[in-house]
C-alpha cells in the first residue's frame, strides 16, 4: 500500500464549527425580526435541513449561489409561517453577518494540523471558494493548511464526484493513492473517495455509530496524528 504523503481535510464540521455558527445565526435572525415566535426553537433544525437540497441545486448548475440563498431563506419563512422579506438579498446578508460573528475552529483543529506538518495539507470543501477561504483565515488556520479546494476550482466537480477527489489530489501534486481525506460526512468524505483509491478517515464528532466496514473512525482530531503515524 502506498505511503500517505498528503492529507485533505473537509472544512465545515471538521475543522470549522459550521453547525454551531449557523444555528446561532439563524436563531438570532428569526428572533430579531419576530420576537417571541412560538417556533423559534425549531429554526436552527429547519435551516439545517434546508441546507443540502438548496446547495445541491447550485452545485448541479440549476441556479446561482445567490439564487439558492434566496430560495432557502424564503423556504424557511414559509415553513415558519413568516412573511418573506421583500429584499431577500439584504435579508440573507443580515444572516451572513450574524453567521460570521460566530465563526470558530473546533478546539482540536489547530493542534492536530500542527502535528501533521510533515504532510502536504489541503482543504477539500463543497462550499463557495471565497467564503471557505475567508473562514480558514478568520479562524486562524491559514498558516497550517495549503490550498482550499472546492468544485469551483476543480472543473465544477463537487464531492462525492470521483473527479473532485482526483482533481484535489492532483492539486497537491500527488496521486489519489498517496492522499488521505478526513471529514465528517460519510458519503462525501469517507465512502466517496474510495472509488479513486484515496483513503479516508471518518471524524464522528457526534458519535453517530460505527463506520462502514474498512473505514477507520475517530471522534476527535486529536486522535488523527498518532493514527496516521501508524
């Protein structure tokens, strides 16, 4: 088996606490506009459930990134029986401001990356490139990782498309067999890379259960450096 020379990290849910920031931001967004809303406690879960289908519309080329943001915010308002803002772009910008206020790396991210200094490191994410690059800088990880790679710079190929993984490995200057992908999403970060020969490790922060057969599982990035060393 080829020796691992490069490591790709997912960003949201792996290095960056996206869910914590998004939950806090959308809850505050609803609360500011509709104080005392009876379903305020459900806003975060509804917003999270809307994320994947609307991001998929953008990734598949069915709408622009700005359009999917408008549609998603309108869908949230419909679900909560709230009036849809007349200017959805401005409304989303207000949410985005709140989201940025809560940006944070997971506490185990910087230490693990520092211990892996002997490897070529990159970030492979399905988010928009400017946003994801801004996150890496804002949470203090820019000096610890190499390129931030997303479908926008990989020929329109997003995880779990095989061309996404092969393109990301090429961006590191390595074949897929010499690259390890670490992430929290079973389809995008664990089983998806396998068809290219890329190895993967599941970061199961929520202790959801055992991984698919043949894939290692960790619950903290602190477990990663010794595992890779073995």
